[in-house]
C-alpha cells in the first residue's frame, strides 16, 4: 500500500504493545499516537482525529459530536479499549454510519476477581488492619477489634447479572452464600447456574448483606444508588461498585457511610476519576477506594489491546469484527 493510500488512524494513548504490533504489522495504517500514559488533552484529540479513518480510544476519552465533526467524513470505525461504552455518543455515531468495536468477555474474569478482592477487603477491613499494623495501633489480640462481616450464610445482591455480574456470582457462591439475588431488565436463564433469584431492585436492596453493582452505565442506572437506595439497605450491609462511578450519588453515599446507615463501601470507580485526594469519601475508614483497576492484569490488558487493534482493522477493511458493538 502506498503512503497515500494508507488509512489514517489516531490512537489516543500509549497502549500495550500487543495491539500496536498488530496495527503496525497490518501495513495499512498511517498511525498517529498520543504517546503518553496520560489522557490526550481535548484540543489535541480534536486535532489528532482530523481526517482519521480509524480512532482507537480509551474510556477516558469523551467521543461526542464535536469529536466526530472534527474527524470528518472519513471516519469508519471507533475501537475502544474497554467493554464500557458510556463515553461514546452512540446515537451520533450510529447516525454517521460509523462502526464501533469494544472488548467484552476478555476482561470478565479479571474484573470479577477484583470485585471479589474489593468485597473481601472492604467487609473484612483489610486496609484498616494493614494501617493499624504500620501505625502502632495493634496493641494486642482483642475480641472485637477490626471485626467485619463474612460471606458465609449471607445474602448477596447483584445489580446487573451480565457477563461480569455472573462471573462475580460464580466466584462468591463457594464462600457459602445462602441466597443470590439479582436484578436487571429481565430474568436471565444463566442465573440458574448460581441459583440466582430474580427480584425487584427494592427487594434486593432491602434483603442483601452485600450489594454489588456490575451493571452498565445508562440513563436508567445513572444515579441509581442514591439516598433512597441507601436508606433501604441494612445497617450491617456492604456496598460494592465496580461498574461506573456515575451509578452512585457520592454525596448520598458519604452520608450513608458516615451516619452508619450502611456498614461500608468498596468502590473501584468514582466520579470524577481520579477522585480528588481531598474528597470526603477518602476521610472515611469504612470506604475503600481503588483507582479503576478492575481489568488490570498484564495478561488481560494485553488481550484487550489485541482485540481493540483487531476490531479497528476489521472496521477499516469493512470485514467482520471480533467484537462489534451492535448499535
Ligand atoms: P454486560 O452488558 O454483560 O452487563 C451489563 C448488565 O447491566 C446487564 O446484565 C444488564 O442487564 C445490566 N443493566 C442494564 N441496565 C440495567 C438497569 N437499569 N438495572 C439493572 N441492571 C441493568 O456488560 P459487562 O458485564 O461486560 O460489563 C458491565 C460493566 O462493567 C461495563 O459496562 C463497565 O461499565 C463495567 N466495567 C468495569 C470495569 C472496571 O475496571 N471496574 C471493567 C470492566 C467493565 P440486562 O441484561 O437485564 O439488560
Ligand atoms: C471497561 O473495560 O469498561 C473497564 O472499565 C476498564 O477495563
């Protein structure tokens, strides 16, 4: 392919080399990369995407009408290095006939595993315990010191029993969970595998000892976990969110945690990201906040990068994508 025929591709960040190798080897892309581990500034994104045939982006890049207009009519494909696609203006993208690739399945295990780790760390107060060892707070073995809540005989409620939600349920069941409740837009046949009971959200929130959010962020789930939601939870219950920060009203969560309305919360996702270091949630011992690392294993990120590159190439050549988002 001559240089003139090469298809312009803008990559909004340094990505794992597995994906870059595939793009380079394909020999059809004139690659322009925002060569940094930090997000591309908006002005550079608008400049970089101009005239592009393909855009490889991350969940931190807001791809809206302004970006699509800046790209212009060449743009055939957007491939995101994520399964979540709430950062993409899907209606605008569809209107322009642009195809979208994303990364379902390949990160399910890593994200479910992290969710279980976060749940256990929060319920058994691991960060507090580690801190006490370091700061001299560990004076002796005390019967009620650093007690938390266990999964054995508990009721777990999963909001959004999708790929990741089901993988979380599968991992939690062997801990001795007594009831596994779930909610969503419709019952799921695959819930049988974990003896899942489809219940209304209200029932799930009232009856669960652990509420785990693993739904996608949509207009329906935005702000779903608010004052009313937390007021229905048991005082001894634990709230876990590894979906998207905007599912939670963080002021209401702070109030619920600081007033003792709920026992503790573990969050892998927040609004904004990063959460400012002076954010009130970070002053609470009963709130464990992680920096959005659900899929962060070397292997998973490598496979995500490969899949993102292959989706992009398929979009450029008009062939079947390994994982195309149906718009
Ligand atoms: P899926 O599409 O398989 O699952 C999404 C689930 O959300 C579906 O079960 C869907 O239920 C449910 N859902 C949608 N609307 C609602 C609603 N109103 N109430 C309750 N549930 C609802 O996606 P994945 O499991 O692969 O990923 C889920 C999300 O996890 C991603 O969108 C992303 O935001 C987040 N994620 C976070 C990661 C991290 O690093 N923390 C890593 C990977 C993903 P139904 O089928 O009934 O519509
Ligand atoms: C996603 O893929 O949506 C996650 O948030 C990051 O892996």
